[in-house]
C-alpha cells in the first residue's frame, strides 16, 4: 500500500513480497478489501497499544493522562506518516464507505472504554464534573470521529494551500474547548495539540 497505493497494489504483489501462495492468502482473507480492513484494524490496535502504558499509569493525574493519550496517538501516526497517508487515500474513496463504517463502529466501543477509565479517574479526583463516565466517553468518541474527518479536510486544504496554518491551530483549540466543557473543567485546562505533531502534518 505504501509503495504502490492500494488501488495499484494487487494480491499478487502481496504474495510476491511475502513469498506466499495464493491459497495461503485466501485462507485468511477473502478479498483485497478484507486485507485493507485487517490493516486498519491492526493499525488501530497497535496505536492504542502504544498509549496503553499512559492509560495504565496509576501515578498520572486524569488531565495530563488525557493530554498524553491524545499526543501519544498523534506521535504514533506521525512516526508512520507514509503508511497513514497511504491508508488515508483509500479511506476517502467512496468505494470504501462500508470499511469506514465498520471502523467507526469498532472504534467507538474500544475507545469509549479507554476514555471512560480516564473520565472515571478524573471524577474520583474531583477534577471532572461529568455526570456519567460511560456516556461522557461515548460523546467524546463521537466528537473525535468528527474531528478526525475535519483534520483530514484541513490536511487536504493545507496540501492545496487553500487554508493557513492559523486555521488549523484555531480548529484544534476549538475542539479542546469542547472537551473542556464536556468534562466540566476550566477553559485552558486541556492542551490537546502538540506543536511538533501539528507542524509535521500541517506546517
């Protein structure tokens, strides 16, 4: 995918690279699209696994834990930028709408569980004033999915030079403000965007 692009890549290319048989491929995947779904699922699993030590750190307070969680995901993506961009091109295709929906449904459950743990910790600390950690986490995930779409549009806009970097910064700050209101913390408490990561993608 990274070298050729998903559309140009054939199953035979995969077999040649792995020195595997066609029968072996179809034992695990019934189509090229099934392979794409598996790649995306593996990326999500690896990304969340990379930030698991942050979430599981008993000595880290809820707000810095939430900030480092977001930053850790962003850093993980940045370290794999060519692969993420290759998948992004496929992601935007109308032909893969079903894949996107499957991804969203799967992500809501897994990510909600992680964020609920952080919200629950913040409530126990007296930092967050949300009514329900589980429902709050679900709302945060829905916002994150919308933010992901907007971040993609911002990236494309920056590539076309149709928007400025300042607009990117304002958008990220706006979403941070929404999270603050949902969690019931003072404005400016959560700094979601890491300048180094922002520059790597939008600079």
